[in-house]
C-alpha cells in the first residue's frame, strides 16, 4: 500500500468543520502529507440581459465569493503555521 500524500477536508466554516480541518491537519502532519481544504460555493446565476437586479445580484455574489476565499485562505494560513504542513486551499462551484 502506498503512503497517503494528500488529506482532503471540506469546510463550511462551522465549528464542526473547523474541528475537522484541525484533525485533517494533524493527520497530514503525522503522515507528512499535504492538506487540501475545500469549500464549495453556490453557482452564480448568470443570465444574459439588461436586468439591473440581475447585475446587482451578480456583483453581490462575487463579493460573497471573494469573502469566502479570504476566509478559506486565512484558515489555510493558520493551519499551515500551527502544524508546519503544506496546505492548499480551493473553492469550487
């Protein structure tokens, strides 16, 4: 059996997922593996047309997704520092 080189943890930023991320980081540290943090965001509602409400909604969702990315990057940096491991953070739609 090959040794594990990646540990994947999904997060929704709840307290339970924060504990899961820390546990994943500990496992990655013990295995000398890379931790991958994943957060899934809602898809953007992109519809063609000149609907001002749709433009506002699109801009609002982009701001929210940027905030989520910042939050995920902050969590990754914290785990990277605390556990001295390589952490890759990703968001997916």
